[in-house]
């Protein structure tokens, strides 16, 4: 119906889509290769693997942002293993993830539920959970008694050593938390390993938690501060993260979920000369809300948070599905 | 803070969340096992694999709904292979998927693009594509000349044999399309295989396309009908699909995307005594819009489209990521 | 931190964001004006009002696409009134909307439910609805006995007059449906008015329904076709809609929801010389899935469905909220 | 097709859906009434108005959570007016909203852009913005020189008075920010009013900002802390908010967007005997991700953040559209 001179087409690559083929015996790396032939989100997964593998291979300083209910939903080991293998140079996460990480470090368990098709249940259902003392996180369930054990752990092993130091940085707090988690996990031979804070402590990786007060961990810290000299400095950590960014030869950001961790990882580049050379984000938040959680990484270019030449990709799909896939895929290329 | 008698807790299973661990050498089936330990979408992927494997193993009649840009985005081979291996007993898809399936069958290619972070581009970008004669489907690009070749193929090999039959069913039309695709793909030794319609034709699997007129394939059919006796009967196919449902010992629905294919697959159960015993849906459409595309499979229970005892799960994530994963995972259990 | 010569900034308009102010006495048109000062979705609402008002004012041929559960959710009167006031020249909708439109025309009612926070309920809840004979559409409930009355109406007033005509177009079918709805609504003095199909019939507005077989209306038509000469031609309607597009001085598309109606409205421009001069879409479907439902209107430019110079906007929010707002706002400017 | 004894139907209300009708002269309160007849999101808007009006009428302590790019997108005046009219007893917001609130208080402006259909642009586009010194927030643009003026304002009027106080609470910081904004806005007769922080200061409403360090405001505070005794205590504010919650006769939460503000508003109920009696959330974040941002308010019941008897509703749509609508609607009922 149209008659074009096609020789001057600029706006698409002459790179044909292939059709993914799968079988029951394939490896994850073979699956990733198949995604690479395809389009839409599949190609983004493949690109994410490729970029993340490059981030983990070379002389790249890697900052990892972890938001969302990632620990309750079982992503704890993957992050702890990345830390232990030297693949995370600085971690930015939420108080909730550190709370649930600690609950598991001391032997607590989250549980699967008896779900319907989607686990958004009736009011009556949540009222019964309330009566039974079970907290719900979408399709993950936590018996409330674990919060009492969590409190005991903090009051015995975490707050007292810090009290003498007065107002400490949040990173100092997560470091002591990691130390306590590591020791008790070891001494009590807990089934699950020490987890994220413990791995960060053991490997001298700073764990930042800018909104720590927005969590049960923060509520506990506040309660303890009411009867002691202990408190947390909201600003002190920025020096550490900015130094990490400043000293990076090349810098990469792996961002799981949005929220405070995403922006905190990115904004550090506003006060140093450089910007991220690599960025991968795994999120369900769409750009259409205008919020930072779903904002494209190109938007971050306008702010100077990413280099104009940065390699970057966003994968818009459930991070509990994409994080294991991307990490396994990237590891297969190392 | 609360004091409960925990012995009577009913609302969650005492089934602890495990933490997924991944490495670079793992197989897809090992990855799926790791998802099964975890929560949120990861557990839904694992459940989807489990249900789909059961659907493919036993004496289950499987109806497959395929909506969305699945062929342009490289999911064609996966569906064709399922048909060839006897895993699809009836297919319901869109005119667009059959259009793009045919373009590849006769040697056409879709292309990757030179993307930014997300492939939602500026007005100017799409204006240039228009000038260059390239159609865009998110991050997949199709040079328009393939539609002319598609038209030639239909006018040479598909419409003429049907013309003598007068008003035919849509399934008869897709069958002839599949036959023509299969033959030309073979005789011209095209690189990609014959594809979905061809596989359906070769294996006597009915391919239904209720909204065929809503596609370039439909526009071509209409143009041909203007100068011939050829036309399509909108209702005739329902007999075939209802018979499939009626005769099923056990019935399963695999639903990729929403739209007409999803409802058409489900509604057949309104006119037969039974209902689906299994259902898996892979979609990004959320329930919150109230539309049928994102509706939970529980909602389908209220209508009698699913058995009250059906096994079912919805996975809310990009289907170009989840379809290869679920099919590979299910195949590993066969 | 940066030092720019700002005189050559090209990439943003020097048009300040104002801050919306609201009070309890304001009119909808004053509210729309406030949205116009603001950003993100608010500015898109304001732009949608402006474009739709221009579409309704001038010599524009308006094609209206109506997908999603818009009739069950109470959007029926708004669409019927637009038809009656000459603001819709051709309608493209779904079999489901016509089914529920007819149920209300003959005196049936949909119902509010006893909702929790979000109406995605447990499996048990939907099982009980099944036992009680109530069909659920998100938070809207329909007692099943209305489908029996719907069947009676069709078999008495709609199918018999068409039977003599043999295979008819789908538009001829919706026209007869509208006639029957109008007459019975009138003669039985039903509380709700005749509705969308009736208004289309009374005002000689063609109502197209490309996937009519994908609905209870379609199932009824199929059942009737089994024992009569009645059937529906899937292709015949395209002539009518293409003529509407061909003859339009200026053409505008108002698209509510995605699905078949969206594409069918747009694709008609592939076979006529022109393209849409205006387009507004109200949807919750995001572009990120790659599917046509959430595709940007810029993507439609690459295909030639919109003029390169077209005025267009997409509003990504619940259409049951935005449709009343945009229609009221546009009407205030007429 | 089924035969039920309908007298015992329990699972839906016998409350018919009405059909919204709109015209060009209607008031917002008439529009809200029309939404109330309808289903899906429309009924949720109506319910949100009803609950919020009850929250604002009675003896209810109202905590307001404000996340997302609400100030850049023009929602600043609505929030400031609610504070001035006594409708907010405590505010929880983000550092970004306070940053942009202050930029406008001192005479800066955000700008509309020259958008395509959706404002997710190409990499090249954002690279050009970078070169031109313009920061993008979806479809809102901010010339970077305003950050230099913002820095001057903080260094002149906000940090010095606090320096003598040493480590201060974040609320003390936002109070001084509000005082400075109010004074300069007044003395320099800025066009826009003093804004949110100023209104909070003027009306003795505490403004909490748990993740203040995650913003340009926080970066500035950190830089100042490097060369002075000034710093911020991360925990001190919790006493204030918990006291507000403890002393409330009845407590209500209006939550715009998710993120830290949402959880911080809700979690305060974990350490006091009561829980929220009312809650409204306006968000685009879906529950399906499992994150707290999109979590249903029923989930919050399981934690004891909402009373089992609380009135609550979630509206899943763009908050820049729904906030003006809900506030105007609620105000019309006062």
C-alpha cells in the first residue's frame, strides 16, 4: 500500500527476532539465550543478564538496591550469596527486609498460605488472621510471636554494644545487627544461614538503610532509645555511600523494586563527578504514575544519575521471578 | 504484644518459606524447584509449572488461549512445538497472531529495534517510522513490505480453494491457512518452520479465531469477499469448541494474555455440563480494572467456568518471560 | 553544579505547572481547569477533555470504542446519551456490553456487593456465589436468572425477524437487538432507559461487535443457529465502518479500554487513504506488556492509523472514573 | 440453566447498580453522586469521598501520607489548603516533596513539557535534557538552576538557626524549613503561596519525613553537616507521631501513594493500643507485587494497623486525578 525507498531506514535494527524454543532438559543459561532471540520482556531479561554479567565481571563497583517484600518472599539467600561472592560493594535496603532477615537468622520462619487464585482475601479472612496472631504479607504469613523473639535478640545483642557509642550511623547499626545475627546463627546452628546483614558484616560490605525508622526494626530502635542514650544519625551514612561512588572506576546499580533504595542508590551520583556506567532495574512499578519507583532509567539520565553512555535496562515483571533468573543467568557467564 | 492460643490457627499453612538459591550451572527444572520454596510470584510460577505438568501428563483435554503480541515477540516456536507434541487439543488465538505467524511462515521477519530503556518512544520517532514504512509493536519492528507478500500468499493459496465453499467457518479458514503455510514453508525451504497454523493443520488441531476480522488477516479476507463469494460464518465454530469441551474427560485451560481468547476459552463451559478442572493464566492485566482480561480465575468459578474443585493459578508478570519458563518447567516433569 | 547556556533549551516548554485548588462548590468544568494546571495524569485528563470537546464541536466523524465491563459498572447511560446527542457516528463494542445492556433494557439489574477493601475474594466466596447462582464481575453481581429472561427476549423478539434473512451482518443483528430493546423498554415502561443498542437503533448509528460470538449474546446466537437458518457473517460489517472512515472529513476515535474494539476502531484506517485526526484513549493497560490494548497512540502513528499531525492523548487510569469526568468536561465546553 | 432457591443468597447486596449520567453544568458533588451509582473504580471514588468526609467532619485525628511526585505535579495547593483548614493533624511525606515545595515557595517553577502521547521518551531526548540542564519527572520539567537557589535558601535561612541545636529531630528540621519558606514567600511576595511546609509551620502541624536523606533536601543537609555540628536524629520523631496516635479519640489515615509515608502512617498503630478507624488510599500500585505500597488495607488489618471495624477503601487510579476529586467531593459534604 506504500512505496518507500527502504535503503535509508534508520529507526530499526536489521536484526531479526528469533523464536524461543524450550525443552525440559535445558539449563538456565540456554533459556536466557532463547529469551535473547525474542522481544518485549524476554529481550529485556536477556539484556539484563548481559549487563549484569558485565557488571560482575569487570572492575565495577556494584551498588545493590533491595526494596519490596524480598526477604519474606524467599529472595534472602540470593542476595546473601551475592555479597559473599564479592558481587555487592554497597547495599541499600529497607528496615522491613532487615527485620525479616533477622527473624530468619535467629530461627524464625515465614510461611506459605492456603491461597485462592490471588491472595487478596476478604476482610473476614484478615480479621481471622488478626485474631489468630498471624501477619500477612500478600501470600506470605508470619506468626506474631517471632516479633517478640526479634525484640529479645535486639535488646540482648544489638542495642547494648551500641549504647555506649551514643548517636551512631545507621550503617553502624546494621553492622552490629549483622554481627549479632552471624554469631547467634552460628552458635545456635540455625537451619537457614545468617542472611543478608550477617553476610554484609562478615564481608565488610556496608548496608545502608535510609528509612530504617519505617519498620519494626525502627520501632524497636525507637523504643530502646526512649530509655537509653542510643539513637541513630540520619545523615552520617551519606559520606560512606558517596565515597563508594566517588572512588568507583566504573559504577553499576542493580535495583530490585523502587522506593527509597532505588532513589538513594541513584542520587549519590548528584554529589560526585561521575555517574553510573551500568544500571539494571527489576520492578513491577510502571512509569505512568510519574513516581520515581517506576521511572525509566532514561529519566535518570536527565538528572545526571546515569552516564549518557551507560548500559541500562528495565524489566517490568515480578522481581521474585526475575531476580533468580537474572542472577542465575549472569552467574552462568562468569 | 499479643497473647494467642496458637493451636487453632486455621488461616495459614505450617509450611515454611524457603530461600531460593541459584547458580550459573543450574537447569531450568532446578530453578523452578527454587521458585517453589519462595513466595509472591515465584510460588505462582512453581504452582503454574506443577499444574501445567499435570495437565500435559494425564488424560486431559487442553485448550490453549493465545492473546497479545506473542508471535511478533518470538513465542511462535513454543506454541507450535506444544501442538506438534500433542499438548494442545484446541487453540484459540487472535487474527494478529495468525497474521504474523503467516508472515514468518512465508519467509518474512520481525526485527529488534534500537531501543532506549523502555521502547515507548517520542512522536517524532514514530513519525519517522511511518515515513520509512516500518510498523512498530512495542520493541518489535515489521517492515511494511511483508504485508504485500502476505496478501499475495493469501490471494494465491488461501482464498481461492475456499471460494467454492461459499460462507465457511473461521476454523475452516485457519485450517486452509495452515495448509498453505505448511506447503509453502516446505517447498521454499524457509528458515523458520511453518509455525502455529501449519502445526495445527498438520496435527488436526482446530485453531479458532473468534475476532478474525480484527486484524490484517481479517482486512484481507474482507477485501477478497468484496469480489467473490467467499465469506466467514461468525458462529459456526462454536459447535466444534463446545464439542471438545463436552467430550473432555478432564479439561484444562492454559491462557496466555487476556482478551477474546481468554473469555472464549472459558465461556464454552457455560453451555456444557462440566467445567475446567485445571486453569493457568499468564498475564500482566491486573484484576483492579474490573475487566475480564485480568479477572481472577476465582471469579470464573462464580460463573461455573471452572469446577469448584479446579486446580488453578494466575501469574501476574510479562508472558514473554513466564511462558518459556512454565513450558520448559512443565516439560521437565513429563 | 552545572553551568549551561539556557537560551537554547529546546526540550521543555516554558509553561509553568500551576497548583490545582479545589473546593466543595466547584463545577466539573472548574475542576477540569484545575487539572490543566497540573502534571502527570491530571494534565492528561485536561488534554483529553480539550481534544474530546474539539472532536464533538466541529465537523468530525466520531468512532467510539467501548471495551471492558463498562455496562455492568454503570457507564451505560453516558454512552447512550452521547449517541442520542449525535456525538457518536459509529460504535464498536463487545458482546458482553451488549448482553448486559439488553439485560437492563428488559428490566434486569446488576448489583453492588458487600465488598472488602478490594473485591478480589477468596475461592470459598466465589464457590458460594456459584451455589447461590450469582455471577461476579469484580465488584458487580448479576443473579443468573436474568440470563434466562435475556434468552426469552432474544428468542421472541430478536432472532425470528432475522431468521428469514439467512446469514446477516453482525451490525444488522445489533440493529434488531436495539429495536427489540427499544420497543420492550418502552412498552413495559422499564425504569432504566432503553440503553446503548436501543439508542443506536433509534438514531441510525451503526453498532459493530466484531467478536460477538465471544459473549453470552454470541452463545445464544449460536444455539439459535443450530435449529434455524440464522447465522452471522463475520466480514460484512467492515464495509460499513470503512465507508464511515472513507467519507469522514475529519475523523476522531474515542477509545474506552483496549481489546478488540480499540484495534477495530483503529485498523479501519489501514484500508482508506486518511487516518484519525483525533484520538483519546482511557485505559488501565500499560504499554509495557507489548500488547495492543495498552499500546501508545504514537505506536499507532507508525502504522498510519493516526495522522502524523493528529491530536491525541492517553489517560492511564480506571475508565469508570475517567469516562464520566472527560465526558462531563467536554460537554461543558460545547 | 440453574435452579436456585434465591431467598438465601448471602454473598451480594440487593442494591442495584445505577447508571451514571453526566452533563456539562454539573457540580463535582453531583458527579460524585453519579459515581456512587456505578461500580468498579467509580464506586470506590464515591466510597472514598464518603469516608473522607466523615474523617473531616467528626472528632477524628487525621494523619496524611503524601508520597509520589505530588508537588512537582501540582497537588501542593490542595494539601496546603487541607492543613490550613485544620484537616490534617500530622503529615508524613518525602524529602522530594519538601524539596519541590520549597523551590516553589522561593519563586521557582516546574514546567509542562512538549509531550508525545506518553512522556516516556527516547534516550536521546533525556541526553539532550541533560545537556540543557533540565531535570525530568515524567512529564514535568525542572531547570537545574532552581537547585542552586534552593541551596542558597537552605544555607541562609534553614541550617544556621538549627546549627546551635546540634542533632535535631527531622520534624524540627521541617518546622524550620516551613518557617523559612513562609517568611521568604511573604517578604518577597512570591506568586505561589508558601506551600505545604509553610502551612504546617503556621498551623503547628507536625510534618514528618522519615527518609529525608533520600532527596536533594537530604543531600543538602548532609553537605551542611560535613562542616558544622548540624545533624538529624532518625528516631526522635517517632515519639511525636506515636503520641498523636495514642491520644486520638478516633484516628483516620489518608494515604496518597505508597512508599515510606504509607507504612510510616500505618505502623504507628503497632505501638499504641488502638488502630485506625478510617483509612483511604489513592494509589496506582497493585497488590500483585506483594510490596507494601500496593497492599490492600485488609492486609493491614491482619497486622492490627486498622481496627477490624474500620471503614476503608482503596482507589487504584492515578492520584493526580483522584486526589482533587476526592478532596473536592469530601469538602462538598462538610
